[in-house]
């Protein structure tokens, strides 16, 4: 079992997708995302296997939740700097989003 202290170590913030590209070299259908987490953190890159549920064009401007304090991870020729949160659903991975618009960089609490 994980302890609550383990959860508190995660820095989960709201970001806004500002750029999206098809990730041609990914093993499964994915996008390269650039997510703006506000002034304190800035824009970070992420690889997200969400192509089954989202068209590239509809992603720009979406608010998402991401873990911003994991170490970067090399995926093919791309360095993923944050983990964007999603739900593994029947139709594919569905993004976790705030119900209302909030400021970029706000923390999950």
C-alpha cells in the first residue's frame, strides 16, 4: 500500500496544451505535446498515447493535469519531461481535466 506521504511527494499541476504533433516514432499512436504550466514551471514536453480519443487540432488550449516532478524520460527521439494524466478507458486514454478553467500552474490539492 502507498502511504499518503507518497502521494504528497507528487507535484501535480494544471497546464494548457500549446502545441501538438503526431509522434511518428512512437510504438503506439501518440502525440508530442508542449504544455504551458505557467510562470513558475514554464512549458514542458510530454509524449501522450491519446491519439485514439483526440485529434491533434482539438488539443490546443485544453487544460490537463500533469506530474511535473518526475525525472525526464527518453521516448524514441523525444525527451518527455512531464507525465500527463489520463484514464485508461474502453475507447483509449482520456485526459484528466479540471471541471472549470483554472490558472496554469495551479496544484492538485
